[in-house]
C-alpha cells in the first residue's frame, strides 16, 4: 500500500507540473492586455521591454546569445519592422510589430493548450476534456486526504465559471476563439467583467466585495516584523488615495477596479512603442534608425553579457 501511495503521489506531482489551473498559470490579478509579467522599471532591468519587443519565448532565446549575436539578430528584426524600407522605424511600424509579437505569443500559447486538452483532436475543447485532465486527479475520492483539496475544488469552480463565460453559445464546447477567451480573458471585451470579478476575489480578504487600502497593499507587500514600511509602499498608499479610490470612500468598487487594471485610455503596445522611441531616438526626429536601435540594443534585446552584468550588479549590492 505504501508503494501504491508513493506512485500515486509521483503521478500527482507530475500532473501538477504539466497542467496547472489557469489562475496559477496566468497569475492572480489580470493587468489588462499587458506585454510582460515583469515590472516595467528600466532602473532595475529591461526584461519588460525585451518581452514586449521580442515576445516571451523569443526573449528567452536571446538570453543565451552573445552581445554580437544579439546585435546581429536585432538588425535583421529592424529590417522586418521597417515596412517601407526607408531605413527608419516609425511609431506606427514599431507599434505594428509589438502588436504582432504579442498576438503571436497568445496564438502560440493557445495552440499548446489546445494540443494538451483537445483529446479527440476535433479542434474543440469541451469542459469535460479540460476538467477531467486538470482536476480529476486532484479532487477524486481516492485523494480525500490530499492537502489543499478544497482549494483545488474552488479553482475548478472558478475555471468552470470562466469557461461558461467564454463559451458564447452555452454548449460547454469551446471553439478555438472561445478557448482563447477562456485562457486569455483580458484580451476580450465580453470577458472584462469577469476579469474584474476575479481580481476582487483575489484581493478582497474580508469578503465585502470591495478592496480597501490594506487589502491593496497586502497583495503586494507583507512583513512579519515591526519594521517600518519601505518608501515604495508608502508611495503605493498615496497612489491608492490619489488615483485608485476615485470616489474617495476608502475602498475600490467594481468600477474602480476596472479602471485600475484596464484603464480605458491606456494602450500597452502604444505606450511601449513610444517609450522605446523616446529612450532610443538620439537625434530626436521621432524615428529610429538602425544605428540608434543597435546603440541601445540592451533595451530591445538581452544577451549573456547583459544578464551577467545584471547579476554582478545584484552581487555588488549584496
């Protein structure tokens, strides 16, 4: 019996590594249509810019390249971005590229998940196909003693709610577009309310349906000692007061949460394209030459040297 238990545990561990529920896979709080999971802080590193410009998977490839190889590949990418072949990259050309890269990443992720869950290979994913593969080994009767079993039950209920919302015709069979909406709800307007609801559920610890300042801060920072709050936490408290709590009642409601995570007048690709041009446009003509881009190549792409330099900086700080 002990051997059987060990084998079951190993099978469970393997399954969890291969197939994680959507909440674990995508992060708890959705920041609408963002281009990277990394914080956008150029004073720390350029990882956000790398993933926005290259895509998440391609950025990992560049991490293994030498600076010379990174520059060479970057030069070829610039040629692709320069659609009119005038040797200058304009804002519309760079914006079009960033949107293309982000869209391609979403498509590739959906293709991987379709391959995993579409068991009968009919181009559709049923709720049964998805839930049986992801949750049957976590909530079955044979695993009654499994720690956190109730957590997985709740995750399944939440996934089922999201699946139903994404499934426009209500047949619990997701087409590719519907499955994309399920996996990437932040990309679809008709999933917007659910994204906000999930965000509130993640942060609202007292269950009143709102997010107060302590819940807002607690989602980012916690300490077990009596040490004073860092300056950045104090700054976030001020941000909450000045920009998050719009009606000044001390908490964020559904509308304010929506404005926070999916601001109506904020477009991530557009902001990133303008940021890259501003930081790299040496002659301030509003366009980027290949030379200007290659001169600031560390902002656009990574390499083994830039990673090493970042690690050395961290080491020196320690």
